[in-house]
C-alpha cells in the first residue's frame, strides 16, 4: 500500500509512521510518504537518523494548502491518514487564523484531491475537543459536538466536512477522535511535557484555574495502534464512521502536576495557579466501546506507567527539547501567553 501521511512529522504522526514502517519492513509492505510543512511543531528529528535510509519512507516538505502539490502527491497513493493540523488550544485563542486555514481549509483541499484521484481510504484524525465539556459520561460518538475554542471549532468543521464527502461523493473515509495523547516527542508546550520540563528545570508548573479540569489521557502508541487498525479492517465495517480512542478514565491537572513533581523529587511549591483559560473544557472522558467492537482495539498502557515512561524520556532527551525551547518563536509565545494568563487572575 502506498500511504500518504499528512502532518507526519508531528507528535502523533511521527509515532504512527515509525510504527507502521517497523511493522512492515519488507518491500511489499507499506510505502509511506510524509507531507509536512514543518511549522512550529513539525520536526524532522522526530525520526531517528537511520530511518531516513528506509527505502519505504519518503519525506516531502510542503503545505496541505498548496493545492497543486497535494493533487500531484495524492495521485500516486492508495490511502491517506490526515494528521495535519495546528493543535494547541492556547495558540488558537491567541491567533486563530492558521487553525482555520490548516485545520479546515487544508482538509478541504485534501478531500478534493482524494475525491479526484480515487483514494481507497481517507482516515481523518479529529479530536475529542470537538465535544466540549462532557454533558454525560462516558462520552460516546453520539455526544453533541459543542467546541469551546477556535481550535476545537476548526477541527469540528473539518470532522463534519469529511463526513459530508462520504455522504455526497461516496468517499471511503473514517473519522478518528483521539482523546488527549501523551508520550514521546510531544511538542514541549503541551501540558504533560511542559510540566515535566519545568519540573526538571526547577521552574513553576502553571495550572489554570482550580486545576480540577480533567482529561482522558491516551498513551500515544495505543492511539497509533487504533489508527493502524483503521487502515487494516475491511473498509465496509468503518466507512463513514466516527470512532473514539481513549481509556475511559480521566485525571485532573492537579493530579498530573503532583505526580510529576513527586516522581522527580521536587517541591510541590513549584505548582503555581494562573488565571482560567478562556473556554476551558471541564471534563473529557470517553467510551471506547465502539473502537473495541469494530476495530478490535482497546488501550493497553496504564496512565501512571505511561507517565513515568514519558518523564524518563524527557529526562534522557534534553537536547531534543532544549533545541526547540531555545527558539525565539517558542520563547515569545510562552512569555506572552503566561503573562496574559497571570493578568487574567
């Protein structure tokens, strides 16, 4: 299978690509093309050096908003997994334009190219954030869509746009809604890596509001396994479906901050309350019954075990995150955002 992976140099995308190719080392397995614009969160160093010698791996630096490039690239592929998106809620509150452009308009360009080229399977990676705060728990795929941030709204629009192409054009597709991922290579502005890094450096861990907002935290390799299953199963079983990936358990920001602090042997006084984030979702917790039933998938990693593995990875890979955090782009956003949050207290 010739597989196009958009946004494949990001956090979940790179973990997905690595697992797919490690699983299919022979010439008759998956041949993967990564198309990534290498914006702030895309990183070629998410792939090990020897990976670039794999004959089944091809990398194209380019933007999914480039219609001609997408059309040319799509034409030689059988299936698509679309990870390409701006993903940080805080950034979408600060400036929403790139989220609307990439997450919604970019998905439209991909869908048009897929429709014209006769793609056999379009796997779209959405997000649990489209649901907004839980109206009931656990949250199944029938839960109302009530996005509470520009990021979530852009992803909700793209999510439903994919479904419309299934209904209108019979495009074979499936929408995957992962709940909050964590693990190796996650961009260091996201909550868990940011807390880990700040604790390592003896800096404050900024907690929004009361810190009791909770999420369903999914180990990235479990998420990747679910997405791979969406490529493997008979398309007729999942065509046009929405499928949640999560654990059915949720943990608060306070709980995570304390676990990180305690594991690293730091003082809990490093935990610092800042203002409440605008539009902050209170709780997300999934039912993964549908994924279990039609994908044969369920999560494996226990949260505490995965959190320890993640802490150990960031402790051992300082060069990876120090290089990112030394860039002015990262430092500028960090300064402006947390100054804004403190002022809102």
